[in-house]
């Protein structure tokens, strides 16, 4: 699984909660996680793409989504071994889509913030 953290989220979370926007953030993040999973699945070798999952790992009011697979070969393909170079299929998609994730969150918050 790939995890990313963002600094300053606690202060933002309090501001969002005050305006009732936590559900919108969660919905946007869930959609973006699913889009990353779908794109990585298309680029995964062989039938590995069919095993990718998006998991909701949220705890309380902290949205957290994980993308990965239980397929044994995935780890070796993504990170390589001493005898085989890495052939990543998930991490490059995550990195490439990160600006879009940020933009979607910004768009969602701007639109909803103005309504409240």
C-alpha cells in the first residue's frame, strides 16, 4: 500500500468541521483514490490489475484511503528485488495524479465553502 500524509490537516479539519464540509472532502478523496486504482490497474502487468483494490482505512473523522493488492508478485514488481529491477505500476500513477487530487480538493472546497 502507498500512503501519503499532508501537514496542517488537523487545523484544516477543524475549519471544515465547523462548516460541515468533512463529508465533501471524504467523497472527493474516495473518488480520487478509485481513479488512481483504475489507472494503475490498466497499467499493471498481466492479470495483476484485476487484483487492485481501494480500501477505506478511515478512522473516525480522518479520511484515509489505501490502494493495493494482496497479490504476492505485486510488491516485487513495484519495488524490484536483488535480481530483478523494479517495474512499478502504482507509484508512478499516484505521483502523476497527485496534482489532480490537490486540484479536485481545492475545487470542491471552494465550491462548497462559498455555499456555507
